[in-house]
C-alpha cells in the first residue's frame, strides 16, 4: 500500500482513522471483495467496525480514487484497489471465476466507440459475462 493515500485523505478534509486504514488494507489483501467480505476480513483484526462504516468508507475511498467497484454478480458491487493495474473483468456464469484482463485487449473497440460516437469507455467498471474455457 502506498503512503500517499494518507495525504489524499487529509487534503480532502478526511481524518485518517484506524477503521479506514483497516478497510483499505482489507480491500488490497482480498483483491476483489464485496462489502460483506471486507467486513469479515476487517473483523479478524478489529470488532470495532460495523457494516455501515464499511459501506461509507468504501464510497469515500472510491470518491478519492483509491478503490473502484465493478458488478461481478447480481449482488453487491465488488471492490478492488486502484494500486493494481487497470483491468476489466470476465466472469464465468458456471463457476463464477473472475479473470482480470488488460484494457489493451479492448483498444480497437474503445477507439471505434470514441471515433464513431465520441464515447470514452470506463474500462475499470466493465464486466463481461460468459463461459470460461473449462466450462464450454
């Protein structure tokens, strides 16, 4: 975890609290996690964190650009750290495996959408559902 996120919090008028630090560390450890999964991870280190704190903190961390969310299922959003490389997700409908894919794969599509529609793709929120190679 980089230390500049602490400065970002302070610059935006947020205090650095132990709960916020635990939540960001949990997201980074888990890779891709729902708020409930983050809560369970945080509670292994502190019982002083509740579900509403996790939800509010994840929203605030996303506003600061420290985490992003994607919808990898029909349930709660899944969060991941922006410290990772930018990527989009492939989700197998059979085994629910999540594959992170480099955004360069979509470059031809992104460029065409930009040229024809003036539309810029936000790849970090993109999830493509289908069937992985093991389940075809």
